[in-house]
């Protein structure tokens, strides 16, 4: 499989619990992005990595959110003390910094439901 | 802040007709606009990219235009098919190559 892989596809959790999502990008891609999408809206940028360095974080990313990309390969997104407002689709995308004409390849997403 | 606006109302058309979706942006023109297709429960899939100095870009039945005067991009699907039914997202690339998306327009093609 040469696409972006996300795990799990679905997660239901109780409010206050911690959750962690994983993203495996396309292997030769050095940039990895996390987006959040709620129903009827477009994806909203959360954070991105170039190799293992986290270069930017959106103000949407509260202190309860943390992302890592050890060794510049897969990435994890953790949400601590989940709230109902965290319910959304979490999308991972990757791209290769070659030139400015770089499309993003998205995974299938992890749908989080906080009850 | 840079915003991307798309018509939130669904577009319903008859099979065989041309679908036209609109994307408007605010403030300065982006160097590039990208169009993605998203099916329910799945991630967006890249379709086309157009540069600000390109007026038109085509790929098979798809055509995208970029009008920097109107601050608008139009996305056309000719000879539409029911399989084209999906949500279509417009996005501008920002520094770092992250994307700012519009809310998407849902297209329904009826047989």
C-alpha cells in the first residue's frame, strides 16, 4: 500500500479520556500534516512536520493536543482529557517538498466521537 | 486572515450537464489554488492545481479557471455522471504548504 494510512478509522471515547491516533505517510514524503474536519466544513489545519521537526501549530491546537513525528516517519496525535467538542474527523496528509506545486495526499481519517 | 468561500448549498444537476462550482477568496491572490474531491467518510483526493498566472487548466472532463480580478476560481465538470456526486473542496496553499480549505460544495448528479 503506497497511500497514507491512519489508525484507527473510528474511535469512541468517554469525555475526559486520552486518545492517540497514528498516521503513516507515504514513505518518501518529508512533510506531514494534521487537519480536523467537522460535519459540513472543510478540513482545518492543526499542525505540520517537516521530517521530525514540528514547524507550525494552529491556534486551534490547544494545550490538550500534542503531535509527534519521531525519526521523521510515522506521526501520532494525542488528545488529552477529551471534550465533546473534540468530536470530528482527524485527517493526516503528506507531501514531498520538491517544488511549490505540491499536492497533498490524505489518509482516510480517524473519526473521533466523544460521549 | 485569508479566507476561502464556497457555496454551502448543494448543487443538483442532471446527468450529462455541466456542473460549475465556485470558489471565492479574500485578500491577496494565492499563488496556487487546488481542488479536491471528498466522498463521505473518506479523505480528500487531489484533482487539479492552477497557478495565478494560468487562466485555465484542464484534465479530462474537468476544467478550472482562475480570475484574479474577481478573486474567484470556477470548477467545471462536463458531461457529468452520477459517479461525480461528491463534495468538492477548494483550497489555497499557504506558507509551509499547508492548505486553507473552503467549506466545500456538495454535488449531486441525478441519472
